[in-house]
């Protein structure tokens, strides 16, 4: 079954791993973000705060590798299990945009 798996979030960069390369030579980087917003749910407004792990490959990995902790980002991507052994979700960032003044 083919389903929808699309995520769009904004956040602040908390941690940035080192840029490394897959055996095929593809750049990859792990990073961690904090998201904060206000959302309406069941007729009431609530504060949303979450930290999450993300990973980026190729152009997006090179782009985020130069960012400093505290940088504001907008991300688009999809969710995937961290590995075959760990079902923990990780955001695979397919589009990263830096946000100024946010």
C-alpha cells in the first residue's frame, strides 16, 4: 500500500553532527531540532513543544552542515524508522530553508 508521508516543520537547530559520507560517497549529516508553536485542538489552543532527530543527504546535508546551533530552519521531508533494529522515527529532510528574524 502506498500512503502519504510528508512533514513540514519549523524549528531551531539544537545539535549538529559531523558531515560524513556513505560508502557510495553521498554526504550525510544528523541533527536535532526543537519545534515550538501554538495549535488549536478540540476547540482549545495549546502550546506545542517537541525535540526531534533529523537527517539530511546530498545537497541538504552540505547546506545544513554550515549552520550554527540556534539557527532557525524550515524543513520538509518524510518520517522513517532510524534503522531496521530501531523503530524510533527520524525526519529525513528533503528541503531545508534558513529563516531570518523568526
